[in-house]
C-alpha cells in the first residue's frame, strides 16, 4: 500500500469528451515517486489523451476531474505550465526541428540568453553535458536530420533533462527504433529511475513493459480497468493482454492453412540508387518471387534496404537509376508511376502512415476511397452514396473506433489510422499487397485483427509481402522469408526452418 507522501501524481475522475465521443470516462491514476509506471491499453483506449490532459495540451477547463502533483492541485493552461513544474512529455512523433543543430533543438524555447543575446558557448557546454547523460557523444553543432531515429529519441530526452524534468512521459518511445536503440533507451530509463526521475511509459511492446515497469495501469475504452504491481517481475504479457482486451488472447497469430499457387509476382536483378547520392546503391541486384496465396516475409535490420525495395517497386516512389525487371503472372510489366502500380493490381502500405499514408485533415470516407475513385464514379462524377456505403462497411469490418466516417482521420488513434490505410488498399482489391511495418505502434488486439485481414487476402489467392522489424511477427505470419542486409538478399528460409537465431546469424555472417 502506497503512502500519500510516496505519490508524485494523482489523477482523479478525469473525464474528457470530444464531439460525439467520450475519450476518458472517470479515469483514475496514481503514480509513485521514482517509479516507472506504464499505461497500457488498445488503440483508442485513452492513454495519449490522458497524458495530454496531464501536460496541459488539453488545458484545465476542457476536462472534468482533478490533478494532484506533489500533493498540490494543478490547473495547467498549457504545456509551459506543466514543464515549469518538471513534467515533460515526449510524443511518439518526434518534435525536433530537422534543420537545426542538436544544441539549438535542446534549448529552443528555453534559450540560454542574456539581454536577448544567446550565449552559444554555454549552449555547447550544456549540450555536451546533457548528451553525456543520455549516452551520446555527438558534436552539439551536428544538424539533427543527419542522425538516426534512435539518436534523435535520445536528444528528445536530453531536451527534457534540460528542463529539470521530475516526471518524464514517454509515448511509444521505441516504436520506430531497432532492437539496439530500443535496448539503449530502456537502459537509460532505468538509469533515470536510479537518479530519482519518475517515468510514465506508454508502449504496445509488452515485453518492454513487463521488463522495466514497476506498476502497470490498464485502460480500456476510456476507463481505468486495473493497476498491476509489476515490481516483482511476475506480471506476464498474457496477463496484461487480458486486461487490455477483456479476454484471454491464447494465440497472437490466427491459424491459417496455406494454399499456395503459382508465382504471381517476380523481381529480377533489381538495383536502386539513393535519390540524393547517385553513387550510393540502396538495393543491390535483388531477385524475389511471391506466389498466389502466400505471405512472404522480408526480414532485416533497420537500414537493410527493405523499405527502399518496396517503394521502388511501387511506381518508383523511391530512388534513381533503377534497373531490373518486374514480372506479373510471367509477363513483364512497367511501373513508372503510382498509378501504373495501382492499375497493375499492386498496393503498398507505407511504414509512415502520418506523413505518407494518410491525408490527416480529410475525413475517413475520402481516405478510404481515394485509391479507388473508378469504383465509385460514373463519367468522372463520384457517387457519394456508394462511397459512403463502402466506407461504412470498412468502418464495421475493420472495427475502426469512430462515431462517424466523416470524422477527420487526424483525430483517430494510431491503430485506427492504420486500419483506415489498410481499408483503402483492401478496397482497391490488389493482387499483391506490400505491407511495410503494418503493426508499428499498434496494440495486440488490433494486431490480431490486421493479421486476420492478411489471412483473408491470401485465402482469396492474393499475395502479401510483409516487411517487419519484429522478428516474431515475420515468423508468425510468413510462409517463406527473405533476409536482407545492406541492400542484398542474403538468405531464403521456409517456415519450418526459420527462427530468430537463424535469421540473425545470416545477418551477422553477411557483415
């Protein structure tokens, strides 16, 4: 039982309503000082909304309930108010300015200045100190967009430390990181805990949650379900899942009996060069085949060339000096534009749904229909009734949590946005669907639904290529796996012989 003086944060009966939907319904949260406390729940459960209430992004007066921080009532009107108290939130989408230096990013809005003049020497000294705390040895003058996502995530934390953070909120911090960067970030969280900094972690990676967290609060449909004591390391992933979805999830991957047919799609001697550096080869003489009714996995570390391969196939949306041939049903096809690819029955679900996959300021209906306008129009005139019926059908079948298909897509949770992207391409009825990190930032319940959609597509004789950095996902879904490293195919494995150890050993051996 926690003593009142051990509690750094208490959120009492928090209720937050948006037009047509109650996002939070009398949510209660208690966080102990100096612990790592996880918020778990399905997409749309209210986790990020609750943290936006706490940090003042949703200001006092826009919600009901009370917030007590170090025993005092908080009525934050904006994020500067919460940061002044040492509460800092790091969002899933990094908020760094890509064209500024590390030092400029860390102190932007919090400049080290005297009489309006910035002390750049002090900026560099302080930046070096902060970078050392998060395990980075970079020049403070380095431009941020020259660094990988993992280092940018650590710079976000250094920025938080510059604000004398006492309560650090991390929203899906490892969603875009490879295994090594994720490991470094988790170690840093444990180091911050040892320094007395309290952390709230939002993550769908339950293995990370059960590993580093002391307490786990589960939200479901905007309400508090339970808080679990995880300090003894006895809380299993299955136990967390049960709280999240309200039932046992006995099998993470729905069963499927493959019915694999002839080769549908083939790439021969495929080469792609970097769009900005014409001498840098990103895809090196790749040859792959995928058959009707088959789920083909492509495994590899971040930077292996998997996304570059997929995008260059899909209407040459990536790269230059592209060479090689593409065959469908044994006949060569030429895909010079995205329209060519769609017309040829090929669809690509990008790994970056916010930047490249969706129009966030348009509604769900239009985002679903945009790739299939020919199906809903006559003589260039859109039949809105057909469009609405199609969008409604996908809202139900995909279980998109929204009161209306006229809801702006940007207002949806990440998992529901992903379902909108999938709906678009399923509606286009492709013969080949390429899925690039299809479940990044998605909860286990939504993952299962997406896996079921994949199974349904291949059962219809379609082919699916899955690119994923999560090896258990590649192994759980795929009938056959290609392993990529440094732009090359370095191995091909069937389902029976594929394990994480075998895949990683091939990658290591190729270096």
